[in-house]
């Protein structure tokens, strides 16, 4: 009987892990000394839509639709009502070496306990602290790798080592090593679980495909 129970737990484990995957919306505030933007991820299974909101109008200025099963990205322009295939950037070239470290520091962000991971590059005079939550956000790491952006927040994140399963930063701060000056700050400001409309995860039917 004991062996049977162990076997059942082993069979159910993938189902339990899958059930815990995050579904809902996550709002980030992206801060630089010159500007602040609001980004909202809508997530369900392997489908993700990222909306960027204008600072003055609070309207969606642009969106990206990610299919993490097919490894595809589509850009969406609501003003022109067009969409197109988005190709990932070429791999960025880093100067020096990125050193990844997991610290013993913890912080609570939006009620979620996070552990600090740091990536430091002396030659680029940059250190970024990522306060990582784990267990639910299994869409995030594949999304960042697929998108392959060249900003340092993304590039350095891809250099983190030994991240836990389902990891996502709830707060990340990029600073200059020489003087500690803040360069960028990305922070989760709101999390809403469940209730995602399927229409938010796809390109509107009346949008035309943009051909370059």
C-alpha cells in the first residue's frame, strides 16, 4: 500500500505543479530617471500578452503577443490596427564578465517573499539586483529568453545561474558600481489572479497584418 501511495504521488506531482502555474495579470512599473512606463502581462498557460501603457493618456501604446509553445512573437499596434511578426534581436555583445550570485537577503514585494540574486559586471560598471519569487511564474524565463532584448535588465537576467523553478523578479534595480546611482528600476505593483479573457491573448480579428 505504501508503494502504491508513493507511485500515486509521483503521477500527480506534474499535475499539481501545472495547476500552480500563474494565470492572471501582473503590472510592472518601469522607472528610469527620465521616464516611467507601465507594463502589464496577461498570462494563461503558454500564452502571454504584454501591453505598454502611455504615461499621459493611460492608453495602450503597443503590445506583444507571445506563444511560448510555438516560440513566436507578434507585435500589435492599436493606433494603426496592424500586427506583424516580431523577430528576436541578435545576441547582445557584453564587455567583461557577468558574475551571478545568490545572496541571503530577502524582501517581501506585494506580499510575496523574494530572494536577492545579483549580476555584477565590473567592466560595464553595472550591478543589478533581482528580487526573485519562485514556484508559479514558469512563463517568465522562457519569455525573456525568446524575446532576447538588448537592455541590461534583460541581458543580465539571462546570465543568472541556478534560478529556482518558476522564477520571476518582483523587483529589479540596475545601478552603477562606481557611485551607486540608480539607472533603471522594474517593480511589480499589482497582481491579479485568474479571470483572463482569451481575447487579451491574441491579435484582434479586425487588425491587418503589417508587411515590411
